[in-house]
C-alpha cells in the first residue's frame, strides 16, 4: 500500500514517500491439496521510487504515489508509476505548466496506461497520486490529488490554506494526526446502534483529539521532520506488529519552494557491494 505524505506550508511544500512495493505471490499447491485452495504470500521490494520528479521547465512540481504499486496483469508486464515518467515527459510541451494543468495531464496519462494494461473490473485501491508545486504567478504552492481509475479528476487539497495530505496505509498516521482510528466510527455505530445524527455529533466531538499543528507558520525544516516522522513511525510500528507490512525501505524526501523549485533532501542511492573484497577469477 505504501505511505505518501505531502505537507503544504508557507515556506514551501514537502513530499515524502517510502520505498516498499508489496506484491502477492500465489504458491503452487502440492498434489492432494483441496481443489481451489491457494496460498498467497506477500513479497516486498524495498527500492521502489514513489517520489516522482520532473525536468525543466516543470521542476517546480513533484508528486508522490501510493495504493496499487504496479500496472499489468502478468509478471513480465508489471510497470511502476516511476517507470512511465520518461514517456510522460516526452509528450509535454516546453512551456511551464500550472500545477492544476500538470495534474490533469498526469492523470490523463496514467489513466490511459491503466486502461490499456488493467482489467475493466479491479478490486484493489487503484493508483493514487498527490501532486504539489508552485505556479509562476502565485506566492504559495498548491496540492492536488487524484486516483486512477475511479477518481481521475484532480481535486485541490487545502485550497487557500496550509495543511498535510496523506494516503496509502495511513491508519497510524490518522491516529497520530486525527487522534483516533477512523474505524472507531463504524465500531461505535454497530455496537451502540446509534442514529446518524448521534454519529455525526460523535464524529464532530472527536475533532478535539486532533494533534494541533500550526501549518501556516511551520518552518520548512519542521515540515520535513513531520513527514519523515509519520512514515518512520508507521514503518517501525508495522515491524513490531502482526499485519501487512506495506510501508518500509528508505524514505525519499523533496522540498519545493517558490524561488528554488524542487530540491532533493534525501534519496536512496545506487551502490555496489560495500565492505567486500572483489577478486578476479
């Protein structure tokens, strides 16, 4: 599932994502096993790139992706969102796009890829994107979200305001920021058999549990620390508990500012064998 975090502050935008891709392997059953019984085994890869960056003149824009990690129906046909970026950029004009227009083009591109590679009926969450960046004529950044294939129209997040947008395997993030697990609403409704009006009041009352973060005055470094904290906490908690460990690997972080555009703060690096002796044979 992954976890993507985008923090929109007054000094800039922070984009962060983990590096884990979780696929499901179906094991062959031995002879004599009951018909129709399959064993599904989660398989993790921890070097995926889910923080998407783009070249000039659109280097004032970045994106994070989460949800379904790949498109395709066979092992030889699987593609990540990152693997399509060169094809997407090849079709762009040389003009700098607004964040809204860029988000629309990005959504149209990935929707086309999805429709050509995925079955018409899909039970998974889809491939979601959060796009953040700066327009040339605006003092503050903007953030848009869309999900392929169900909600492809980009919707602006925190318009005319500052805040955090997150998605993926976000139960722990919601607990930290919101103060409660959103599943508590369904549990309360079922156990108490409360009418809709009571549940609305209950949900409103839970708002006082939110973590009070002054996004409008939060320094850029604090925005970076917040994004890393949320992803690292989720990874650590999943490593200590029983469940799907969908968040892991290195945390990639970038910031976008009005003056400097996109800057990588930390990103996993390619490396060979470290600390080993290479011998000629």
